[in-house]
């Protein structure tokens, strides 16, 4: 073999001296000049075809695309700078500092072809994506359609694979319940069109998610590592505290056309807790909930077999099925073998009960809980429990909530809609206070009829009220009715805020239990009637009787009691004194007088 790097004498020729020879300098200069000219020609062509590319996106997606410029990226790349995609309403869907597509450059420039089949890979930086949730359910997506500019199906079938790499992705979710954003350091996806392979990886600072699908074999594998659940916040609003929760999960399965899908899912939901230390606070994942489920899926239903859920070292098992519809039919059986409610509650993060800092309960349950509902017919809801149980007993709520203090006179503070604080004594030294013995039976009867028919028989919660409100809210598609009993209203008014969140409802449940276990029904009713609002700045039945009828509470007539009970749910209607002379016939019918 001839060695071009040696002189005739045999001594090696240095690279520097070789490339300084005139002929090599000339060759290098010509190559660089050709590349420079080619780059300018390509960029001119790209600039000429920018309107075609924008038109293609508009025609195939219905979205408006704005691109500052298209430039050449060596060797076969097309780079779009400052990209913004929006819809006809002006809503932004996508924004990026630059997106580079590795394409079949000759076919794009010379044959003026446009289509997915030309793209081999896409690289994007500083990508912002916004997703919009529909009021009717589901997420909005562009209605992708085949353009006449798109090549024939044979050309499309020539596409082999598409690789996607995104550095610095920000995803914003917008729903009627609110908006949240999540940032990820890297997103990688690979789609093998010929072999039906799909791979997706999402990585944040401490979270990872991987999904692999083989359409040919029907196998799929999903893996989430410390993946933040705050991504679900737009669907739930601020109702559930998800910001400090993450999921670790593994799901595997196989799909066959004839048999459907078989799958197994296991993992845990963890609470990310700040650990105190001499150094900056350390984050530690604390397990809340563990799960392990196997099942099958076909066109008709998803069947859960031997599902196992652990909470605080306590286990329950799930079997049943539900239909994969927008309004599914659900039929589940939960088996609880000696389930300790106290142990389970200790696993619940404090973010679910921030005001109950030392919440402790006792109680056990063993048996089966049956649940079924057809979501298209919410009133088909059925549930029952078969087994034994030791009733829940509240051991401690913490230092903030002192239920036993309510056995004696206490001071109560309310906050008006304008933010003003009003404090008054609930006790004998308040001239407007009315003890239970002086409350007319007609008022108690009217209030129970209007607010809580089973007050003297239930233990703080109305099963019928919960069932009916659940069905009505599902029918309306929003919260139109609560299931609060008088005891629950006392808990809320004395100790909690008015915000509708899961944590507030969670706390309300245990405070209500404590009220029922420590106070008599008469004392709960007495407190309720002396603290609730009956009009603008009117708190308690004593003030209400004086303002509306210029008399003491014990002097109220049945029709007057009926009126006062009827306005508890509407204290802001600005009623005037002597209201019975001004009410409509419809209101009288509502009062049943």
C-alpha cells in the first residue's frame, strides 16, 4: 500500500507541512467555498419554502404557525427559529426558541415535498407546550388530517423511524379548575414506524418516566420513578394537596387482538417530606400507599384480579370490573382483613390535615365493602358493608382543636365576606345568647326539617344525604349539593375555613366525630343556633328573633320559626324586619305554611 505521508526518502511528512502545500490549500479553499455557497443556496431555498411549511401546518392541524426564519443545520437539518403555534382563538399551543428537524433535504428542497415521511428526527430547545381541558371532559387536540400536499401513502410508508429530543420542556395544563405548569429537563421519544416500536422517556431533576411499546408483539412496559403527581392538579383543582406527592410504579402487559390485554401494575404513592438537618433541608420520600394489581381488558370491560393496596402497613384487597367508557359502569368489592384505621391514618401526610397536627384514632374493621354504580345513571349507586367493626374513636386532634372547651362558654370569631373579623361570646354572659331550654320546639323542628332530618338519630353523618348529594353532583357534572349535617356545619364554622378542598373536608370529618363523641346533641344544636348567620351582621337566634320580629327567641311563633329556618341557607338575601308581610306565595309554599 502506498503511504502518501512519506517522502521518497522514507522520512514521514508532517501534517502541517503537507496541508501548507499550495495544492492542498487550494483543495481546502475550494471545499470551504463550495460549502459556503451550498449553505447560502440551501438557506435561500429554505426561506422561499417557509410559506409552504407554514401553510402545511395550517392545513393539516388547523393551527396558525409563526416562524421567524428557517436556517440550514449541517448536514441535513432544517432549523426553525422562534416558533409559535396558536389556534383561531389566539390561544398559544406551542412555543420554542428553535426546533431542528433532520430531513431528506433534497426531496424537501428540490421536489418541494412536505410531510412526515421526510423527517428522521426532531430536536427542540426551550419548548413550551400548553394543553387545554374541555368542559365536557377530555383534552383538546388539533384535528390532524391528511393534506393534499402530503405524498401518497406509499411515500408515507417509506418513513422508518422518528426520534424526538427536547431539552427544557415546560408543560402548562389549563382547565376550568385552574392552571398548573411542570418543567422537565429532558424528553426523549422514539417511534419505529415499520416495526411498530415506541419509546418515551421524560426526565426532571428528580423524576423519571419511561414507556416502551412494541405494537408487533403487543407488549408494553411502563416505569415511573418519583414522578410528581402535581401533574394531576388541573383535573382536581386545589382540592387535593398533590404538590408534595409522587408515584413510583411499574406496569407491564401484553395485548392480543383476539384475547385483549393482560396487565400487572405495582408501585407506591409517596410523600416528599422535608427532613430537618444542620445542612439545608433534605427531601425524603415517605411511603403513603402501596399497590399491586393484575387484570385484563377487552372492548367491554376492565377486570381487576387480586388487587392489593397497603396503607400504613394495613392491607385491603380489590376485585371487580368497570367498563372503559366516558361514563363507566363500576362494580368493585373491597376485602378488609382486620384493617386498623389508626395505623392507616398514620400514613396520611400532614398536608391532608394541617390543622390536626396530632390526629390519632382507634378502630378496626373486618369484612367486605360492595360498591356499584352506572355513571350514566348516578342514582343507581349501591353500597353496603358485610362484616364486623370497632367504631372509630378520636384519641387526639392536636393542640389547635379543643372540642372539650365547647362544654363551657367560649369566644367565637367569624370573618365577613369583606374580611372583617367579628368576635362574640357564646355563653350566658352574652345578652343575645339563648340556652337550649329557651329555644322553642317549633324552631328546632323547623331547622331539623330544613337542614338535617336525621340529626338526633345519626352520629354526625347522614348516609342518605351523602348518597343523594353524590348522585345529584354527578348528574349536574359539578358540586350543586353538599351533604353537611348540623354537626359538620358546627365543625366547619368553629374550626375551619370556607374553602372547598379535600384537606378541609378530611379535617371536618374527624372534628365532627370528636363533637359527636364529646358533646350531647342538645349542646351541638345549642351552639349551632347561637353562632350561625341569619343575615348581614346577625349571628345567633337571639339577634335574629329581635331583628326580624322584635321579640325573644322563646316567644317565636311556628310560622316565624319556619321563616328563620328557611333563610339559614340564604343569609345574604337582605331581609328586612317583619318579613312575613313581604314574602311571596312561592316562599310560603317553600316554608310549608
